[in-house]
C-alpha cells in the first residue's frame, strides 16, 4: 500500500528510465476500419530459417517501438520525394499512434526527440508546398489536394501541443541516431502512478512521503488543485482522473476536505459521458450513487458542515478539522447532482434493448435512485431548504406515478439491502477520515403507492414553483386514472386549469399532459363513460401522430424532412419502454368510443351527413374502409372496428361484439370480463338506437316485446332507451301503453323546424360565451384584490398547475384536452361532457 502511495505522489526526479525484457506483453495496435489483422506469422521473413536450433534475437520493447517509429519516418521521406500527401497523412496518423505506445514504455512520460524531429521535417515540407501551391495544385489529383488541406489544419493543431519543444529543436537540432533519443517533458500523473498516454500541459508533482499517514492537508490540497486544473484539457484521461480523485478521497485529512473532493469526484464521473446521446456506464453510475450516499453520511455525521452553491467558500474552510464547532461551508449542489444521476438512469433505459435481460437488470437499479432521492430529501428538509426538497420530491413522484399497485408492491417486496459497488485496487487504501454508514441504504416504501404519492405531491404543492406543481398534478392525475378513480382525476384536472395554458409549457410537461389525458380516457372507458373517454382521446388522434405526442416513437413524414438536431432532440425525449402506454389498446378504445357515438349520429342525420360530426378521425377511417374494393378478414385494430361498424349500422349487435371481442388487446386489462360485459351492453343499446333511427320510416308501430327480443334487452331497458330518444326528439313516436307498442309519426321536417333545432343547439354556446366574457371583465376589475388575498394553494388559473376556488359551475366549464403544438393558433371546439361543456384546443407538435 505504501509503495502504491509512493508511486502516486512521486516526482519526476524519482522516475527511472523504464527497462523492459522481451517477455513483457505488448499492447496491440488497434485495427483500423477496413483493415484485417494479419496473423503473427505474417511478419516473419520468408528467408528466415525454420530450424529450431537457430536462436532468434529478442529486442527490448522500447527498442522495438523506436524502430517502428524510424520506419514510419522513412515512409514520410519517401512520400515527400513524390509529393504524396495521401501517404503523408497516413504516416502522420500512424506515427501518432506509435507515440502512444512509446509513452507506455517511458516511465517519466518523455516525448522522444525523434518524434519532434519528424514534426519539424513535416512542417517545413508543408510550408514549402504551400508556397508553390497555385502551380503545384494543377498537377495534383483531387485526393492529393484534399489531403494537403487536411494536413495543414491537423499539423498546426498537433504541433501547438509541442510548441516549446519544436522551438527548442529548431535552435539546436541534434543527430537522431545518437544515444540521446529523449527530451524530458514534465506532465501530470493522472492515475496514481500509471504511465500517461497523452501530453497535457506541464504540471509539477507534489513529493509526498511513502506513508499515507504522514500526508498533510497542504500536500493533499495542492494535489487536489492540480488535478482539478487539468480537468477538461485535451489529452486528459477521464477515467484516470476519476481514479486519482478517488485516491485523494482516501488520503484527505479532514471531513470537509473529503467532502470537497467527493463533490469534484462525482462531477468528474459525470464527465465520463462524452456526449448528450450516450449514457454513463452502469458500473460508474453505481459508484456515483455510492459517492453521493457517502456525502450524505458525512453531512449527517457533521451537522456543522453546510453545503452551499451560492457563495464560494474560503480555501482554508476545508482545513478545519472534525473538532471545529463553528459552521464550515463547502461548495456543492445535491439537487443538481441528483437530477443528473436521474437523467443518466433515464438515458440508459432509452438506449438498452427492452427485450433483453440487460433491460430488466437495469430496472433493478431503480431502488438505488429511490434511496438516494429519499435521503437527499430528508437532509434538505432538516437543513430548511424547502425548495430543494420539493424538487427531490417531484423526482420521487416521477419514479412511481406510472406504476400500478401490483407493480408497486412487487418493487417494495424486491428491495433488500443495497450492496456497495465493487472497489478496485486504487480505492482499496483505508480512508484516513472514517465515514460510518449513517443514512439508510434501503428505501422506505409505505404500504400503498397512493399513500406515498399523497405525501410527495403535498410537499410539491407547498414549496414548488409553477412548473413543479403542474407536473405533480399531472402525475397525480395519471396515478388516479390507472387505479380507476376517474372522478378524482377529472376533478383534479378541472381545478388545476392546466388545459388552458399547457401549450405555453415546456415539451416534457406537454408530453406528461398527453400521457395523463390518455390514461384518463382509458379510465373513463373502463368505467363505461363512452363520451368522456372519446373526449379525452380524440385530440391525440386528430393529427394522426399519437405515437409522437406520447413520446413513444418518432413521426416520419414524406413531405417534411427533419434536421439531425431535431431528430436528436426527439430521441432524447422518448419514454423508456416500461413507461409506454400500449398504442393498440389506446387506438382500440378511441375507435370503439367513436363508433358507439358516431354510428347512431350518422343514422339520425343520414340525409345531412355534414350536419353534425362527432369524430372526424373515425369518419376518415370509415370512408377509407368503404372505398376498398375487396374487404378481407380483419387483421389490425382498425379492421376489427370497421367490421364491427358495418355490422352495427345494420343493427347486428352480435356480429359487432364478436369482432370487438376478438381483439388481443383486452388481455392487457385487469378487469377484462367486466369491460367486455360493459361493451356488449353498450353495443346492444347503440344497435337498438341505430335500428330505430334507420328503419323507423318503414314501421307504423312496433311491439316492445319484439324489440326487446331482437336486441336481447329487458323490457325495462328497451323502454328506457326508446323513451329517452322520444324526449330528445331523436325519434318522432309515442307509446301506446295498453298495446305495449311504439307508434311512429311520419312527419316531414320543415325548413323552419330545422332552423329552430339549430338555434336551440347554439343558444347554450352563446350563453356560455357571454358568461366567459363577463367573468373575464369581472376578473380584470378584481385582479389586484384577488392577487393580494391569494396564498398557499390558492393561486389563479393563469398559473400552471395551480388550484383555484372558482365556483363549481366555472370549474365544470374547463376543458380536458391539449398537447404541445407547433405555433398555430388553437382551434376551439365545444362538446357536451356530462352536465358540463368541454373546451378542447387543437394540438400540434413542437419542432
């Protein structure tokens, strides 16, 4: 252990030149694309004797590496003779790869003089070629000219790293064939004693005693500042930097210093992810979570240490030991780190194939994120940071809002003691600052997921901002909906007024709104509320882009080509597979609801099909199906629903139900039998209404008993349905009670009667518009007084996701559907929603 520490802290003067034997294993040269690696015998000369008695000369690794570099320089000279810049470009790439191998066998990280000489030779030839470029370009091939221009940029960028050595070489060039092949260059050690593979800017090393117990705070702090200074520089190994910071956490002298290094370590672990489209490896992610839990252990053990990201603390703050009784401030942001960890977990689930075992194993890491979020929220609440605690509570809400009670209980039963990640040799050194485990390593899940949701959303409602409250309300609506609590979900939506201003929110919140509306529609359908279910789902399918609106796929259009940046943004916002809402089930529910509403409507207005359209989407699908020359057996969801529609228009409820019942999506429902029973009853009722509206002109009277037998309904049900049709003027008939039959009135509708019916339909719309205008005017006059009296959970409807104490009538007039749009003005449509009227806005897509 002491030897390792000595190697980590050694200075350049302590490093001896590396001597290698021929038996040492050599790192293989990476295979370039388009190449195939030749067998080992490929490099054996044909004239080489095959006799076993003849001895082969085994060269040291260092000498072999320099010989390869000399051969590459000879290839460069040959390319210069014939002005072949394509060959020179290949040789330049090759010598840079060989430099990395040379650096592996040079312990003190010295750049060989032969490499610097090659750069000077290549730079001089480049300047000479550029001086005569106009005349020489005429003789060059296009590929050769392109390689010249490429080398101009690459060589300038490469030589900038060795500018000091190049200038020194030009002043005093030496013979490359003599014994002095190296020129010393001091570089920082990035991995606690491992050989550097790159050439970042020069940094002095800190000589430290071999015994880690003799390490002082000053030496550790100096080494920490040097390590942080090279972070992000070109050539700095990211994992090596993480290893070095991990070692520094072991040799830190005070709890505050260890905490400071741990924050930098977690930040360096985030840097391992090289782009926004890639994700942190699972092993690094687990170590990052473990480091965050260690940070919480320290903060719990030493309450006088305060984490603050608003004020830069003094450098001497971390020098205060464990016995210091005053407040110690350390820079850090627990909430920001948790959000980044959550993002990395989310991205990993987006990338991993959901049909593999790896995806399931990755989902098992979710309790790690849950326990970290729980501990951070508890610490922030103790520290009085209510805003930060609300942010963390929202993250916990977003982890469980889409889980049914069965999945929640399975997750709670699965959770056990979370093991710490495996440590390697670098971190095996005992820590000089002991950190006992003080925060729990196992998440606490209540008996019911509903109880946990109620607790968390209450925290967000009290201390969160508008966006946080909006997301909390939408998550709560979603969770109530998947547990068949339609009334509660609907009331939450009406009270929040989110449907009025969701188009002004960010894209992720609009996606969450669409997901909540989809689940609300499914919940209404399972409860037998066909009109409500159709109202919630119709806007999702009005544009034909439900998959994109729910972030479960990317919409491809033949007429609009997306830029690569737009495609990357859409991919980053996609939902992981386990959070998807089944699109086949959603489409089946939407089309069935539209069928049950639209078929009787078309029968009632068969002379004027444009008079009243409930679902334009359903009409388009039906028209396309009717234009088909040949109609085969149904295969897709649409085919089954269209086949059921054709049967329902004829009053054949049995065939209609059989087509619907044959769908495979019903197996996804928990209460499959209850839903299918409800559907059969609804289909019978609508078949009866459609039959009467279609064939009433063919009858003078019709027996109640016969009608009940035709549609397998009881006399009471049949009497109720027909009476309702008479009251709403859908059916011109009357009851003959003694004869138990329906007497039809064959009356031609005059133009005046048609206009009166149209006016009667428009009167409620006009009255509601007047009420809204009056409310707006009164609201503007009383806005200052209302603003001064608002507090707590009573913030106005203009704020996203807030609660309001408007009248029940005002609440019932709020709409239920909207999604993220593409900048066009919203189109207002009004539909009956039970006893209230819904206002729904047309929705598009954010580019």
